[in-house]
């Protein structure tokens, strides 16, 4: 843990943040260095501390951790101050970090730029997902009292529906569950499991609107680099698919059955070809039997999916139904392979919950939730940056030693 903390502190680009915090402090007392308090807040997820009190207890018992953060134990021995900062020092620091949150965002964007420059094909295949952060508060104050610490005024309720098949009769049933809290929305690289863009909203916010917002928050250069975007069926809509295609992004989004008539297949124009709601394509013989057609790829010029049957090639226009027919056919192996990459975003969500302690948080207010999530992603990208720099350094040393070895061998 100490090695990871050192890797984080040594590589985080926090100069602008530190300078702004000193500017806010001004000429007031400086019992505890701003860098030390900032570093101790930054390492909280790495040492499994979900609250300030847990952090203070860990600092009070671990001398090496205090030294790593920048606290001077000599001041304690000479009676100048306490061994670790009091709770008030941390509450003031968090209040100041809320004020300078744009600087934290700049830090996140600097780290993201580093990933684009040093990781091959970073941002090429991306995924979108959302997750609910439950609040431990009992709910909003009915009288509108924002100072009531027992309540949460920024969060709201949402209902989540889980569909399952009854094992007795095989019918589809739905189980509804109510949640109170916030929802965070994440656009991430699915090859490296690293964040690209994110937002924090109330739990009831529509996930599809946030996906469009995330794409618009990226620079045009980053958008042009995206090849595919995968997401679950909660993002399935014609508007989303048309928006992604207009940006040159191939949608790989699971589909819901919205055929209310109950029919299993529909006929493609006036042909013997039929298709299902999830993109399976068949050729209907004269005797009524349905034969699966072979997918032959996407014709970008004509904007058609090509299918073959008995030596003939047939084209299906994507405009027939843009939800069902996408540039990567839903019944192809490529679609299934790309869609499986969505689990990388879910794995990243699991790390945020488990490793970064959001499953046991004590955060109140949307602004503080946004702040803590920003700090989490800064930590995540900084750790990745540290490993990348160490790898580059190792390669340089290896190449240098190899060249010296070659010279010695040549001289001998």
C-alpha cells in the first residue's frame, strides 16, 4: 500500500490545485502543510478509508504513512501541533476543494491526455454504463430544511425493473425495487478499463441523455478516434443510434423487443427474406421453412448489410429499422465479440464500488459526490500513469544495457 501511495503522490499533476489552495488560505495559520493534507485525502481509497475519521486513525498509528504524506512528527514532539490534523482541517480542505473543482477537472483531463499520448488505440473502443450510489440518509426533508444533516436534499428516488422467467410456467415476470440516492454515468475505454468522461446526477436521471452529453463533452479529435460504443439495452433507442452514426461511431447496443403485435418475424419489403426483432435474418423457402442467411459484411457506400444464400447476395438497407440493423450486424460474431467488451465497464464499476469504497460511503450532497468521484478518477488515472512511466523507464534501461552488451561483444 505504501508503494502504491508513493506512486500516486509522485505522479499526480497537482501543481495548479496546490497553488489555488494556498491562494485560498492566504495569510492564515499554516499548522499543517496543504500538500500533506491534500496527499492524505488523495490516498484514502488506496488505504481503504471511506471516512475522514478512518483516515485520521490510520495516520495516527502509521508513522511511515505520515512521513509519505508530508507531515512532520517533530512538530508534535515539540508541542507545536497534534500528530494528525483535526477533523476541522479536513472539512475546510474539502470545502475548498469544492470551490476549486474546475482545477480538479483540469487535472483529470491532463491525465486523460497522457493516456491518449502513451496508450495505443486508447479511446478507440468505448462503453457507457451507469450505477446508482445509495444514500444512507433517510430521504429528503419534507419541510425543505437543507441544514438537516439526517436528510439528503440533492438525491431522489428511482425504480429499477428486473425481468426474469418464472421457472414454474416459463412466463416473463418483473421485479421492481426502489432506490434513493445518486446515479453516476461513465464513458470508459473498454480495452484499458479507464474513464473518458463522467457525470453525477440524481438517481432518476435518464441514462440516454447523459450518453449524448458525454460524447458532446469530448473534443472532435477524440470523437473521431472512437470506432465503436457498446452499452446495454437500457440505452436502446433510435435517437441514440442515429446520433452515434452521425458522429461516425458504430453503435453496439443490446436491443429490447418493442414489437407489441406479438409476431415473431417481419418481411423485408416484397422478398422472401424475414427478420426478427433482434436482427436474425432468414430466407423463407416455398415450403415455408426458414433458413438462416450467411452474413457477408457491411456495404458502407450503399449503407446496406449484405447476406448470402445459395450463391446469391442480398442487401438489407439499414434505414429499414435503424434499431435492428446496425453497421455491425446483430447476428454476427463480431457484434457478439464487441458487445462482450461492455463487461469491462461493469468491472470498472465494481472497482469503484469495492476498491474505492463507494459501496460504504458517507457522502451527502451532489456537489460532494461529484468531487469525490473526480478524486477517485484522478487517483485511478495517476496510478496508471505511474505504471506507464515505470514501464517506459524499464525499457530505456533495458535498451541501454543491451547496447552496452553489444559494444562489449563487438570489442571482444
